[in-house]
C-alpha cells in the first residue's frame, strides 16, 4: 500500500504538471491525517523531481490546549524529516467579527493569507494543500445545493496559480492506511466531528450515508463526476475565451455589442455574461444564475432597459450595446456638451455609439425613414445652434400637441437615475429634438413646405446603416 500510494501521487503530479524541477514547496500542515500524509509522502517522492520542502501551520486560537498540541506535533513532524517549519497564531474568532464573516470563512482567509506571505518571504514557488477525494465530493455537493454554475461544480482544482493539491487522487482510507504503514501518528481535531458547520453535515451525514447505504464508491464517483465537469468546463472556457476580448473596458464600465452573443448557444452566452459580471464586481461571490439570466434578457430587450446587479452594478441596453457599469460612474467627469456642425459625427456616452449629421435638399414625396436609428428634421425650422449636451433642469421635448418634460420621459422609458446625468440629448436653442433611444421631437417634421432635410443617424461601432443586430 505504501508504494502504491506514492506511485499514484507521483503519477498524478506528473499528469497535472504540479511540480517542476527545483520548485520550493510550502506545505499547509494542520497536524491532521491529510496534511501529515502530504508532508511524509512528498518528502518521499520529491527527490525524483527534485524539489525542496517547507511547511506552515496556523493556530486559529479556537481550541486552546488542543490547538497548541497540534502546533507542537506539526513542528516535531517537520523536525523528524528535516523540513523548515513556520508557525502562525491568529485570533480567528476576533477577525471573524471584525471582517463580518463566519469562522470557517475567516479561518480559510487567514490560512491563505499566511501561506502567501510565508511563501513570498522565503522564496517558495508552490503552496501544497492536502485536499483529497472526499473534500472534492463534499465541495461538489456544497456548491450543488447552493445553485452553483458548472465552474463551481468542478469542485477543487488540482492546480490554481501556485497552489497545488497532490492528494486529490487519494481517498481518506488510502491516506490513513499509508500513515499506518509508515508508523506516522496524527492529531484529531475535535471540531471535525461537530455538525454545526454545513460542510461537516455533508461529510458526516450525507456522504457517510451514501457510502454505507447506496454505493461504497459514492465518494469516488462524485469526485470522478467533478473531474469530468472540470474537463467540460475547460473546453467551454476555451470556446468562450475569444468573446472576452471583444468587450470595451473603462475603469468603471464594460460594454459589448449585442450581436456578439444574441445568436450564440445559451451555454456560451451565460458563461460570457457571468465572466463579465464577475469582472466588474471584482469577485464571483453572490453572482447567481438569476443575475446572469437577467442580463441575458437584455439581449432581446428594447433600448433603455436596465437591470440591477450586486455590488452596485447596473446592466443597461443602449441600442445594440449592453453596458455593465458601476452606479457611481455618474461621478465621472464628462463634457457638458458640444456644438454640432453639419456634416459631422459625434460620439455618444456609450463607446462605439455616435450620431452622424448631414443636410440635403428634400425631394417631394420621398419616403421618410421610419426606424429608431435615423431621424429626419426640417432643417429650416430649427432655431439657433444645434448641440449635444446632458440634461438641464426644465428640458422639454417638442411634440405636436405641445411638449413633454424630459424628466417624465426618463420615468416612462425607465431610464435609471444613475445614467440620466451622462445621457446625451440633441437640442437647439428652443427645445430638445431627440433623446436617442427614447423619443424624437415631432415639431420639426417633414412636410410639403420642407426644402432642406437634416438627417441624424445613430451608428454602432462604425456601422452606418442604422440597423440593429
């Protein structure tokens, strides 16, 4: 069994390319069976790479004398094999309150931060953690019950950045048998038997029941399913990668053309949208399937439709562009407006969108455009200088029956308050002619007396036919 476990782990390390020659590997050592096995097993096989080892231990300040015992044991195990040992003590309960998070989450944060700091300070190139197949199965179910995406169901990766997990090919029974054959003792954490934590409930109740009452290989089968999902996830990521590069990014906004996704397979649509939302949020936490579905709906919505997202984000459709923006972007400085010269092309607030202007003689009975993106006005009826500008208090849009306040149109068309301060309007000295994506002025319509037409056309990323994809 001893040699079988070592050969199995060494083959897994080579398959996943976890360790390279001359790596310095920092092992997370709690003193329990899993991490003790990792120390002993790596010490036995790392000479074939070759690689050098060190270990770190975090005392969470929770279990009193028992925690001090684990720290002593971890140090003695490292001394036995001549491995450098680094001990860290933190008040995790106090930090959990300060950070406003649970003990499990705070402990995980402390451990990862300690690992990164010690690795950086001492020149370690890899950080090895002792997760095994039961951890994979437990995490798979935990994420499944919380409504995770395919990526979440891939559970625990063998490698992420410089973190490696060489024991993912072993189950807990193999670990304990290996330690017994080597004559290695380990510490039992009394809290592992408690069921106050969700993961412990899954481990002790659900997985134990599945192994005893359904299939003895239940844990291995779940781990294998997670592995297949990881392979599927990697393939989908490869297919979606090209779409990520098509977005336009600003410090507080991300924009992409509707045509990029509107006819693609839903699996690709949702993966790309999930990535975009998480990129703007700066985290994957709390970004759910419902949020992705809400943004997906914008692909088929009218211009001006918007949805709210976590972390102060808003997604809005503006003609053939969808933007995911931080609500506070209204604080960003923009020009208040500019004078329009005809002919000319002027950018709107959404990257890739602009208004083009031209004037020409009107031929009687010529068909007038009836789409949302091209507007004709009687040029001779326009008063004074045309300009593109943001909203001014009291602005009104000319209508045949009188006029409508721009503010009331904001409300009618559900333009979010966060976006109104940056939305550009076309106006003359008398009134607003056009709120792109909302309404156009009726008072300057073409009629039998019209001699000169002013054409204003909405363009999208260089397109000039006024159509939407």
